C-alpha cells in the first residue's frame, strides 16, 4: 500500500531519525523541561521552530492543531462574543465556539462550482461581513483541498478594525519558511507564503500533516499586540495533556531541524513531483488534475472525474483495491492525494500510471457507449500549461445559502432534546451537527432551523449512499431541541 495521505513523513524512514522512539520517551524529570512552564530545552526547541516561521512566539502542540484552534479561539475572544468564520471550518473551531458560548457569524459560503470544493476568501468577502459585533476573524487557509485565501489583505482589513485574525493553516506547515528568502524567490513562487509572514495574529500548523513529524504534532504561532499572551498560555494549559509526550515534542524538533537543513530539497522535490504529475496527466480525457489556477497548494493532487463518468468514491476504491494506492479522501466527484517532498519517484510513477490507465478505460467505455465522439470525456480544460509556476485568477464561485440561526451552538447543545422523523423536522431547531463527509462541512449546526430544503438535501445524500454523520439513524430520525 503506497501512502498518498498524511502523515507527511510517508513512512519513509530516511525522512526522520525517529527510530527507537522509546529511547527519548522521557518526562518532566531533572535536566528536562515542562511544556506548560518551559524554560530549558523545550523553550530552546520552540525558539528553533519560531526562527523558521518568524512569528513573535511559537508553542509546541502535542494534542494536534485541534488544541491550537481551541486555545487560539478561546484566547482571542471573551465568552459570548461573536466570531466571523467560514462554514467549512474544522470541528475544533465549532467545539471552541461551544465551550466559550460564542456566536458565529458566517462568511458567504462559496463553492468552486467546477470541482465542487470550498472556495477561498478575499478581503472584500471579509469587509462585507465584518459588523461592529465581530471581535475576531477565523479563516482556514489552505483548505483541505489546497485553496489559499488572500491572508495579507484579510489581515490588513482585520487590523484596520483592531481585531485579530486567526488562520487555521493546519494543512500549510510546508508553506514559505522564514530565514531562507529563496523559498519565496522566483524558483519557489509556487509555494505560498506562510500565514505568519502574511500578518495573521495567530496561526496553527499541523506539522504532522505535510512535514515529517508524528501524528498529533502541531505548532501555534502568535504575533502582534492584539492577543494577550498570558490568556493564550492559560488555554494551552487547559486544552493540552499534563503529560506532554517527549516523543512528540522531539519529533517536532527533529522535523524543524530537517527543514532547516534540507528544506530547499524538500520544496524542490515537492514541486518536481507535482509538475511531473501535472505534465504526465495533462492529456487525460475523463480524469483531470487541476493545476495552479484552481489549487494553490502543490501538495494537494485532486483527481477530478469529468462529467460524472465515475464517482469520487469509486475512483478512490479502484486506486486502493487495484493499484494499492491509498489516497487521503474521496469527494463527490474527486479523489484527493497528498504528496510531499518525502514521496519517492516510484510512488509518484505508480500514481501517474494508475491515473493514465483508469482514464484510458473510462475513455474506451465512453467511446463504446457513444459510438463516435468522446462526448462526456472531452478534454475542454487541458491542464498542460498549469505547472506550478504562476497563479492566474480564474476561479468559479458559487454562493450557497445557509440555514437560519435561532440560537448559539452553546445554548442548543445544552438544551433538552428529542428525536423526530425527518418529515416532522421542518421548522424545528437542530440539536446536533449533521455533516456530509468528507470534508465535514455542516449541513446544519446546533441552533439552526430545519427548512424543507435542508431535509430534502439530507434525504438525497442518504439515498445516494453518502456518508452523512450526526443523524440519530439512517432511517429518518433527527435530534432536535424540545419545544
Ligand atoms: C483544517 C483543519 N484544522 C484543524 C485540524 C485538526 O488537526 P489535528 O488533527 O492536528 O488536531 C484539521 C484536521 O484534519 C483540519 O483539517
């Protein structure tokens, strides 16, 4: 099984010296340090990570970006305040809103209508949504599928209003490191700048997702004067284990050292692999791997099925079952592979061969069905020119409607509930999240009102056999607030 998924070390033993992990599984004994009150070797390791990304202060996280998002949101707002965020935010964001009784104001829900993936945000989106009550903005960039928002302009817009910007960059730990300006130079223009460099106040990086570090390892960066450092530290102590793993912490430190020493080679490899995939698959007729104009992050290889000749899940299953290629996830019309600088030529070649073979099969089926032209598989969007060099502006936005909000998540989640049949749910207030996986964007959140459209949408996804989570059962019951 070849791993086109997290973690970024790809089980490549050469990517990490973490062999014999028990040897470094220490605890807060003499001569060592305490993550919750660091003053020695952990502080020094955090400072090394900080140097790479260039914020004011960097904290190690041993409970994943999850603990970083919880701490950042909790520190940036007081209980009951309002935060502006995208609907597609990770569940740790919603959990923070629940724990701190926050009100969420949503940004317009934008979908790239060609590939059906969440769209990125511009300064105008933010300015159009910041009202007086908004005390903080929360943006995910890059998204799971690799779209990046205009963080510099958004940070400027937030700072004009004197409110902080949190960027959930869990998937962007490999973006432009500070200290080696060449990373942002001509050769590397395909690697976006990190959200730290672009001026966000709080940035969360899962080093385990795209860099060679162990699962659960992440970083939280803070800069500027809008975030109270003592509050932030208090919440880090609340949300993280009181026994932080030295294996995880040393994994972060070794990962940072690896990037400092070989980061240039990592970026070279990532772009080389990505461009190889892009060029080799450019002439596919039924499958398409969108390039830089649609996907900013070179690490995300979206294999899109044109015109519904196959579902994303079917493509994912074929790659797994027939080619032993395990991808990260399947969407409605695509399967998503994650690549990193620690992939191998052999692995990349296997992915390319599989994509070409499946494409040829689909094209042959198509010809048989149609008898003449390659109607459904016509390559109208050749990606030959889309190597990772420069960005153009072609996006395809679609705004979707969000449900009416009756009360905050905190109030709705703590209320008395009952289960009702789908048919009787119209007008009732949801007491649960109902999510479509992947990527897990809520169809409805606690405190929102079931409309006929939402109920029909859920029934449609169930009929299609898709993975809808948060229902009482798949037969037709939903959890709502008692009247
Ligand atoms: C956008 C985003 N933020 C945060 C997280 C949480 O990261 P972790 O698994 O490191 O806790 C994830 C995990 O998938 C994510 O996709």
